[in-house]
């Protein structure tokens, strides 16, 4: 009988130890989730603030009025500005090609 009692007690102690380890392990998981959520919220807030600063900088660069300071207005104005710049680049390339051909023609004519 004495040999039977120690075995169940040991098993019971092991089970209690495993249960306490599991509960402490779960407690650690719960404790870790809370700071991650807080850190994620802080990271998202910092990201939004950074994007807002970029939008303000873009609005300043485009010299927009206070009424057109919304993000959609800033983006549409920036898109319009880029299209205008691309159009000017295309026009200047065409003009450059024309001037180069004229200078080559004059160079051949003078020689």
C-alpha cells in the first residue's frame, strides 16, 4: 500500500506543477498582448502624424491655399502639377530636337 501512495502523489504534484506552469505561461501571453496592442496603436499614430506632415509639406510646396489643404485636394493638385511638368518636358524635348536639327543644318550650310 505504501508503494501505491507515493506514485499518485508524485503524479498529482507533477500535474499541479504543469497546471501552474500553464497558468503562468498563459499569464505571460496575456501580459505580452497588451503592450503589443499599445505599441501598435502608438506606431499607427506616429505613422499618421508622419503622413500628415508629408501632406502639409506637399501642400506648402504646391503653394496651395488654406481651402485646398485637404488630403484629396493636395493629391489632385499634385497629380495635376506632375501632368503639367510632364507636358512641359515633352514640349522641351521636341523643341530641343528641333533646335539640334536646325544647328546641324546651319553647320552643314556654313561648312
